[in-house]
């Protein structure tokens, strides 16, 4: 893969080593594992449409729906993938509201991908160790029941997102608390063949400001077992795509930022312009996809809009495409097909073309 020479990221790479060493010395090594779920908040009047839309555009199926005093929840699951948890918020309290502010978010102040939930071996120990390092949590103590324990960091000042830690103590896959009541959404999974070709959640890309790029990556590393892997620079679009990985074949965390900070809408490029319009937030969820050409044609036939045609080729090792942004979740879906023998994660040509396509959103 062509990527930016590492010596140009010398300061970041030095800090990466310090974070890696610090979390290991703190006793955090091995406490967290892979991604268990992402939590997507919607406006109450767009909740059902948001769930329906994900059922119609991913391989995930509705596995659980419930309501609590905090709002409504729907869990979409697929074997071998992290879950998609869609939620609403009852009442006025929302710790993510400040991060949601942007030029184009006035009518959807509560909508965003809020939280990445990772598996954790011992949530109580994790919280104690992280609090000693100055990490703030939304609740002072982990909570849950006999079957699971959960804790959640305060929203990041750099990404607007939170990291959740989930310790499962039994075989249950439920997310419902004890006071939850079942919620009948009357939504069925479309069993169309093309949806069965859309697989696991491959990565989520979060857009962060140029001046906060290093801090966002280092913060995420300090909260998880992930390591910074590489960066792809697209100079003429003022954009850097940064990848943090746990292991090959596992879910990856992607951060996209400008190279230079935002100045004007006309000159700052699509990444910084997106942040100007929507605030720092997750831009897209990428799904591992087989027979991507057939999948894209079938999605087009059902009315899904795309930002470009497919980019990449079998010869280059992968093909990718972005949908248009959902009005229900403010998220883009990416479909990605890596062909046999491709030993990388992205190619610079695909990153460039996909970034350029976001000028159309």
C-alpha cells in the first residue's frame, strides 16, 4: 500500500509508543477485546424508520427491541459481527448534545453514532484503573446485573463519541435492563439474497478536526487495546485517513481528519467541511460485502442512493462504494469487497476516490 512516509508522522508515532507503554504499565493489557456493538441515537420520530432502513441495507436482523425510562432501543445482530443498537432518548438530558452542534444539525440535535462498546474481561477493574489515569465516566461506578456489567466513558472532546465496556457473565446476548418492557416495532427482515451477501461491520470512520487528529487517536488507544497502524494522506483534498487495528481480520477503527484546519467552506476540503456542517462525528459504517456489484445493483433497485460508482477493481484488490447520508441516522453506509489475496486494508487510490465522492453529499 502507498501511504504517507512514517517519518512525517514522527511525533504521533513517538506518542503512540508512550501510550502503548503507559497502558501496559497501568495493568490494562488484555482487559479489553474486540467490538461488541455500536450505539446509534436517532430522533424519536425517526427511530422506526432508522431501524427499518438498516434492516433493508445491511445483513443485520432485528434480535431485540425494548423500551425503558431512558427511551426506546432496537438491537440488530448478525453472526460474526458487532451489533447495531439503535436508540432514542427520553427527556432533555443528553451528554452528546454539545458534540452534535453543526451548521446542518439544527433539526436533528440528538442524532449521531454515540458509543463504541468493547468486550471487557473485568469492568470494575478497568474503571478503577482508568479513573486513576484521569478518565471520566458517565456513571461513577459500573452498573448492570448478575449477567453483565457495563461502564461508559464521557463523550470525547475530540470525536464526540464514547467508549463503552461490556462484561458478559452468562450466555445471554440481551442488552435489556431489568426494568425494560418489550417493544413491538412490527418490522420484519427482508430475506432478499443480496442482503445475505452484506456481512460483518468492518470499520467505522469518524471525522475529527485536523488540529485534534493525534489527540483523538491517542485517546482511543489509551481506552482500548487498539494500536495505530498507518495513515493515508490525500493532499489535494486536505484529508488524512488513519487506521487503528486490533488484529488483521478484526473490526478496525478509522479516523479521518484534515491536514490543515478548516478555513472556509470553499477551500477546506470535504473532511473539514463535513465537520463544519455536522460537528466531529462518525461519518460512515463499512460492511464486508460479497459479490459487491450485484449487491449495489439490488440496492439501487430498491431506491438506495450512492455518492459515486464503485471504486477499485479486482486487480487492485478491493472495491468500495458510499451510499448517500441517511436522514434518520446521519450515517453513510460503505460496502467493501476485498478480493482473495489482498493483504492490505485500503489502497490510496480508493481512499482518494471515496473521499472525493463525499463532495457530493
